[in-house]
C-alpha cells in the first residue's frame, strides 16, 4: 500500500520544537513502513532540513509552509495558500492522510490520483465539515471530537471513526523499580504554558495544598513563547508572581522525548488542569505520564475519559465550579495521602497506556485503509 501524509503548514517533521501531531505522524509512518508499506510525509520546509530525505524508511518531502500567528483569519489564509501550493506536488498514492484545513477540499475533488482522503481530526470542529463531502474517512482522535463533528454536520456520521492518538511506549515506560515512599513529593505539569491549560488554576490549588503539606513541590515544564503555542511573557510573569514564596519550579520545554520521559519518572503525580473546553482534543501529555507510571489528575473534560477511569487509572476534578482551585487541591491531597491506592492506580495507568502504542494504533489505521481500498 502507498500512503502519503500531509501534516500542514506550521510544524517541521521531524519536529524541532515539540508538537504532538508531527511526532504522532512520524511515529505512525515508521510503523507503516515496518509493516511493509510505502510512506511519504509532505510537510513544511524548514531552513535546517533538506527538501527531500529518507529517515527510517519514510520519505520526507518538504514544500512551502508558514509560521503560525495569533490570528485565526490570517492563519486560514496562509493555510489556503499552503494547500494550493502543495496540491500539485502530492504524490500518487492509495491513501492520503491530511491534517490540514483546506487541503481536503481540493485534494478530494482535483487530485483523485493522490489517494482516498482521510482526515486526521485532532481539533474540535469549527463548522467546516460540510466542505469535506469528497473525503472518504474522518479519523477523530477522541469520542468528544467524533460527537462534535456528528452534531455540527450529521451527514459525516457514516464516515467517522474514533482512532486515538498514540504514544511511544518504547520511550515512555515506568521505572524499573517502583518509587519508594519518599517524604518529598513532586507534582509535575508538562505542556504549553498557556491560559487555556489552566496553570494559573493549578498554582492557586497548589497554594492551598501547601498550607497542609510542607514537603511537596510543583514542577512546570513547557514553552511559554507565543511562536511555540505558549501564552507569552506576560502570562509567564503573572504565574511567576503567583509562585513567589512557594516551592514552584519553572523549566524550559523539553523536546527530547527520552529526557521528557525521565522528568515524568522523577515525579510523583501528574496534573493537567486544562480549561480548553473546545480546544483539548485528546490529551497526549496525561497519557505519556500514565505510561511512565504517574497517576494523572485532570480537569473534567470528555476527551480524557477515553483513557482515564476515575479512581482506577486517574482522578478528575470539577474545573467548572467556582471552587475549582479548592476542588483540585483536595484531589491532589487525596492522591498524596493515599499512598497504597495511588501506587495501585499507577500500575493500572501504565498497563492501560500500553494499548496506545504506535504499533497498535498503526494497526487501527491500516485496517481502515485496507477497507477503503477494497471499497474502491
């Protein structure tokens, strides 16, 4: 089978500055190759990367691309330009996987030789799915996205499938020896430092927690710069002001997966208090944390329920309540105090995360691809 993947105009592949989607498709592409298929990734050009190369059997073709801005309207125009530039150079394949706004519209009508179009839906829909009448399959990263697309555009329902995002379980795995019960505890957040991620809420909750726990610290890892998806310097400085006099550490983002996995393994709990009601599509960071044996504490967003079960593999807290900070603080305190229960949950969490390996998710995609080819 010949498969081509278009990742969109914003991020280089292999990724240089993080980004779950580029990392996702690099890993899946290598699995497809290992299973005997020919794979080409079409992605944005980048000064430090050649226009064409082969890495682990995957062909990379880099063409055009733009930096992402803070304006949705401007980004849609740039995305349109990218789609029109990439359309003529798409290789002839059986399956064309697209993670892009405009390209599915043109590829499905003007380039049928580029393959049957599969959309990787990794964001909540914004009313655009009526445009994709020629798309053969829509792979939603979570049930929450599937339901949102079906609600906005019911005719898409028959073409929708839920295929979760994978993680690299060869890198994200639990410690060889379980954590000993230690006095000092570290709560970890890893992800974009942006208001929609609820980090200010986490700091408020941590301040409450510190009133009863003198031996706990908070570590925050992630990008704050706007060109990396962060909330900017002003937001970071507001957090740093909140963190004064508290045992809170702000670290630069870790883009090396192995080093990031070590940061997970050195922590005791993972907290991901996202407030992005229509922006959180799946939640790769909590799943990576689970794979390393960390119990996740997350906000009550539907997308997290695809892989976290309350009281068995993680905890939810009510982020919509006026007392959200207190709710989160109480949940963190419970996880810290109940050592035995949390330890058992950590084992369950790491076992559950194995189901989301690149190999297993690649098989889900290939099953869909083979069905599409049979249908013609």
